[in-house]
C-alpha cells in the first residue's frame, strides 16, 4: 500500500508512568507518526527515574535511535513532590531492563527549541506530564512554542496531596 500523507512529526514531553508509557508506545507503533524525540520532566517520579523509564521504553520498543533529553527536575515554583502510592517507587515495572543508552547531552529546553525551529509549523508537541519544560522554553526562547503545529496537553489531577 502506498501512503500519500506525511507522518506527523511529534515530540513527547513526558514523566513516564504507566499512562505515558501507553501513549509513547502507541505513537511509536503508528505509521502516521514520526517521533522526533522525548523530553523528560520530574513528575510521576523524580527526573532520573522518568529519564530511565523513557530510555527503557524506547529500548524495549526497538527504537533506541530516538533521542531522550532530560529536562526540569523541579517546578518553577513550590516544592517537587510525587505520589509513589499511585505510580510505585519507579513509575513503571522493574522488569524493564536497564537501558543500554543514555540521554543526550542537550537539555530538554534546547532540544525543544532546536527541533521546533528546525521544523516550523510541522511539529506537534505533546505534553504528558508537568509543563515545566514548556514554561522554561517559553521563558528562554519566547518564539519557539509558536513554531509548533499544535500543542497537546494531558493535564489534571485529583487528590494529589
């Protein structure tokens, strides 16, 4: 079958717990999506763990070619807390093997700025976790978010205290 449409370019900003893992795997499985990269943020679990989870998911899916850029470990205001009672201590099963590769040296904000300006009007930014990386991008590169084709946010929480 010949495909006549170009795949949607996607960057996923994520704090992988089970919910984000499903979204990432669905995007990777779709022939209509080209995942340009993942950026991680402290959220469901601390940043080191969200980054490890993102790398492990990509490895398990056979997509270690997709870059992962580490982002914010703390919110812009207030104090970072997470809820291990919902996501467990690691956010995902400990059965995922340790990833063989690491995150790229470029941080999330610079990665987002580079990819959005490299593909103006073509890239959909999907934020699945706290919006701290997007807030920092807006502060440091005010015009970058305007380069996104769309910004999709999965947001909201109940009883987080």
